C-alpha cells in the first residue's frame, strides 16, 4: 500500500474516534445536555352537572290502601213462603219499583174461598154473640152460655185473620224501593216455597266492604273519609265515609272488616264491582318531602340522598315515611329548604363539586325539576 493511502486511512480513523469522544462527553457532561421536560400539572377537578330540587313542606295525610267490593244499600232475593203456581208477574226486569208494589202473584183461588168462608163464620159468630148478650141481659141464658158465645166469636175472628194472612202470602211484594233484577220464572211455573224468583237491589247508595291489617285498628274511626275507585269508571274517584267497623278481628288473616257508604244517585256504580279504597287515617299539614328520584338505596335497606352544601355533594342518610304522587316523606335527615340531587347521583362521591342544571324539557323561567330517573 502506498504511503498516501495509509495517511488517508489514519486521518479517517482519527476523525471517527474524535466524533465518538465528543458524543460521549455531550451525554455525560454536566450543564451540556438539556434537562428533561417536566410533566404538566394535573387540571383542577371538574364540577359534575346534576339536576336538583328543593326539599319542600306540604300537606300529606296518613293513608292506607285496600281492595274491596261494592254492595247494594239493601239487597234481597224474593222467595215465596208457600208452594203454588204463578198466575201473574207485575214488573219489568231491570226497572225500579216502589216499596209495597206487587211483583208476583200465585194462584190464590183456594185461599180466597177460605177467606170468604172464614168471614161468613165470623158474621154468624158475631150475630150469635149479640143475641146471647141480649138474652143474658134479660136473664134468659146463663153466664156460661154468654162466655161460650164470646169464645166462638174470638175463634171465628182468628180464623178470618188466618185466612187473610194465607191469602196475602200468595202475593210477593217489594219490601223497599229498588230495582228488580232478572227473573228466573214465568207465568204458569209451579214453584215450591223458598224457590228463588227475582232479586231486588237498592242502589241509590252503596256500601263498600274492605279489610285492613289489625295494626291500623286503633286508628280507625267511624266518619273517616276515603276515596273509592273502580275499573268500570277508570280515573274517577268517589267520596265515601266509614259507617261501621266489625268488632271481630279475623283470626285467620289478622284483618278487620270495615264498611263504608257512598252516594250513588245516578246509578253509575253497581254492586258486586271490585273497588280500590284509599282511607285517610289522619291529617298532617306540614310534612317534609322530596321527589322519589332523589332517593338512593344502601345495603341493608337503608336510604341516602346527596345534599348540595356550598357547591359540594354531601351524602346524607335519611329515614323515609309514606309515599304519594311521586313524593316521599322524609322523617329524619333533611329539613325544608335543603337542596338535594335528583339526577346524576351515580357520578357523585362525598365532597365532589356539583353544578346544578335544568332538566331536559323543563319549563322556561329556571324552575327546578326533578328530571328523569337518574343520569348515569
């Protein structure tokens, strides 16, 4: 190899060595390499958007619900007291009748004849008694004869009354004002005593019978008001009043039977209908309530809410009472004027900042709404 080429190779090797040394010094030497860039500071905690409502005070009576049955004010199934053949039916099915109206007549030819015979015997006994009384006054007959005549008169009078009663039993009368039902017989039918002929119902007012657990017994009073609803007239409520409380508590179901009365002047309600009853046990004018959406369940059956205090979420255990119309009574834990979270609770923890917002579809003017069930 020529000397010139060796010189070039040596210069190249020296240059490479110098570059490597400089690179090592640049990495190790203090004050030469730039310090690593610091991580950016964590941003402040963002406020959670929630819907809120103010704890309110309203009237909320103590109430209890039950199911019952509507019954006629008066109800009877008409039955004959004697056997006989039906000679006449004097009513229209489903139409009102007055008390004392003749509804059904049985063939009474024999009974009328017996009555005529009894009346004839009574007339004869009365005449004999008058004659005997006159003779006794003249001392033509003894006192015994007069007493026998008086006895025969009394027997004849009783026989006439008996025949009259037998005749009257051949007619079926309406015992009260009401509406007759569907008859089970026709003219010419032979019916035995006790056979069902037709029902009669007084529905100008109705009774509603229902049962309540025995724990409410001490709160029950006659005169208490209640509301009655039926499936036949959905959405309508009828006022009723407790009329009677059965003194006997059912030993099987541990319940007490209660009977209430309600007016039915237009006849829209009918006996036998299933009824839903809501009874007011006591009136309370100032009850602390919150929307149902504010409640959060805890393990073990307890309940809590998130209360907003100085813009922060505060978890508060509460004891609840009755529920009505999407409102829940708060017995313990909150007071009127507190602000509670009604939507967005699942995003919250104790002390988390919150930002109240209006519920979707809330009315103009910034009114606080309870919002949907719960935001996730």
